[in-house]
C-alpha cells in the first residue's frame, strides 16, 4: 500500500529484511551477494543470473527447511562466502573455487 503509514519509504528489500531480522524475523537478506550466488552462474538455484528478490527469499527458505537451519543462518553462511573481508571464497573478481566446499555443485566452480 503506497499510502500506508507503515510503509518503509525509500528502503530497498535487503535493508528492510535486515531490519526485520534485527527485530526477530527469521528471513534472508536478499542483497547482491545472495542473489548472485543463488543464480544461474553459481549454485544454479534459479534460471536468472541474479535471482529476483522474492525468489531469493523462497530459495533460502527451502534450503533452511532441508538443512534444518534457520533461514537467517543459511543467508549468513552464503553471504559470508561471498563477502570481501569475511569468507572471501566466492567473490566476483577472484573466486577461490579450490577451497570451496560446494564447488562440485557450483556451475562456476566446475569451470575452474
């Protein structure tokens, strides 16, 4: 509802998701790292190179259910793998596929 007083104006989906996680919701934060790693050039969870935001929520929820982990934890693990200065494994410019534990399932990892 665009006119709703509860609308978080000028906040993107990832920022709203981060806020909701901070107040107790178990959801993913579909930022660029999550949308890329789940996409067609890496884990292949979608036909899209960068997974659409709402599809990313669904994919992370499905992985969480299958693994028995909270969605926020699945999101953080995936994000850490991609984020420079954190896991630093699945970065855009310099992926370290040789040390990646999911490289055999990853489309990009199979190319290295």
